[in-house]
């Protein structure tokens, strides 16, 4: 095997061992693809806790559901890879029918390209010489690769043009104008700024304008009436800029890209991603967290999506990630300390939610009492509390507790690998992450 082939194998099918948390110290290292044949079961105690797991059936359901939705809407999916940074999950998304993948940085993009992505979007501004050079290097190494990134200012364009002058052999960068919102993050704040930028982009030899983009997620509330009004206002602005560029022949592409879509109110922008222009339009939805969903923030937000779409319970996205931990101490009444903390689980949007329990030696999990709550996290500890009326059902030292998460991105980036499990917690596969 050549050095290049060895490197590719190590990337796609890495050797996992006890140097990674969650891997059994008593077991020999295995390739990722061999994990499913090991015969492990999370609730049998075959792997050390805490442990983040992905439930196979829920994953597959989410992949199929979102793909069917964009198909019905007549648009395409370019899911945000930063959610998982997992080549195996990227491949599942592409196999399910995704047009391409989205990333936030050139470093993330390089992981996606190594995993096989050939249509890519950087949903962010690229400004540094190193990143511009990195994009050109990737394009030169993969003749079938497409990379599109965002611009939102004449200052950014000047930096790109300066770099291109110093590298005359470079090919023009494909870019989309980002439409932004006052008080939020990046993007042109006014129609005038956007059309001035579009005119300058058309005149530049360093870039080609191929589309218009926005991100609606920062304005989402989970309440349909204000969310619908907010999304409409933003998408009206996107469409106005797209029409201006189309009428004035500012696009340099056979197919205009119009893109939006976080994971909170994606349904409210999906129908606005194919405005009627003189050129063909490809609408790209960039939702990423749909692949695992969650038990917290996105569960709340997507419940409103379900109402708008008329989806019944369990028909749309379902949580596919759980983190299991051991009760390590019962230091006082009404309190159990779990051996899991900020190093292992999301806490940036809200605290984890107890969803299941299994006594030591029990393979079948049970629901937890309604009063159980995680009230605080330390680096390696979680504080599980309950009502005094539920003391008879209190956990014991050695019990296992399954936790639902809020915001999958910040759980994924705490792990190098995760087992994929069946509904009975038998390990059937594994994925690796590259953060």
C-alpha cells in the first residue's frame, strides 16, 4: 500500500484504542470499521462511561426525513459539516442525496474534501492569505472540486484582489454575497451595500459572483408568527438583491445559488430559495443539526416546525444522540453526582436532560421520574437532583443515567469517536470526528 493509500485509510478508517475516551482499556485497538463486530453493549458495561452514543435507527430516520423534505420543496441540501466533522456521517448525508456539504472554515473544508465532498460551501467570509492559498491548493489537487465562499464587504474584496495580484496563476474564487441583519453577525446590512458590492465583484478578475446567501437562525424564537415575519423580511431582501444582480447581469454562472437555512426555522426559508430569475436557480438549505437533532433547544424549535408542517409526533426529526454516565456518589439527600461534565457534553445553550436510567447489571433502560433535573455541571461532574416526593425512586451509586443533549455541535467536538448503537444499545458501528 502506498503512503497516500495508508494515509487515506487512517483517515477514513482510523485505528481506535484506549488513548481515546470511551474506548475500553481492556480491549486491543481496532479499526473503526471493526467496532461493530466486537460484540459490545453499552448497558452491559463493555465500554467505560461517560460515553456519547448515536442511535442508528434515529440517524437513518433523520437523514431520510430531511432529504425527503428538500425534495418536496424542490431544493437541495448542503448540510453544515461543522455539526459533526465526521467523515462517516458526511458520507451518510451524501449517500442520502445531499448536493454537497457546507463548512465554516478552510480547515473544516479540507476534512470534508478528504472525506469525498466535491461540491462545497464555506458559509463564512474568507480573508486571510493562508486561507485563500489553501482554497487554491485544494482546487489544484482536485479537478472536480467546487468551493464557494461568502463576501460581504468591499474591504474583503480588496484583500482577495491583493492576494490574486500576487498569485497571477490562481483561478477566480467563486463567491456568494451574504445578506445580514442589524445586530447579528456577518452580512451586508443594506440593499445599497449589497448591490454596490455586486457591481464591484462583477468588475473584478479575482472572483466570480455565483449567488446570494443569508443565515436566518439568529433571529429564531420558536414562535411561528414572529419567526415567519422575520424570515419573510430577510428573504425579501435576499430576493431583491438576487433580482438586481440577475437584471444587471452581475452573476457569472450558468446556475445561480440561493442559500439559507440553519436548523431552527428552516421550513420558513425553504420556499424562498428558488426565486424566478432569468437564469436557472439552485436553492441550497444548509441545516446541519438535523442529523442527530437533540432533546433540548432544537427539540423545542422544531416542535414549531412540526406544527407548521402538520407533522405528527415522531414523524419528523428525532433525537439520535445520548450521553450515558455513572452515578458515582450520593453525598446528600436529593442529590446524585454523575461522572460526566463539561468536558463530555453540551452546556452552551442549556443543561443536559435526564431521559433514561439503568441499574447496574440491567440491560433494559427505563424512563426517569419527571422531577429529575441536571442543575449544574463541573468539568467532570453533573449534579442530578429530584423532588423529595421521588426519594423512593432515587438512583443508587453504580446506576447508569442516559442524558439528552441540547445543541449537538458542542457535544460532537468533545469526542474523537462515538459508537453507533441499536435500540437495545448493542454497538453496531462507529464514527470518528476530526475537530
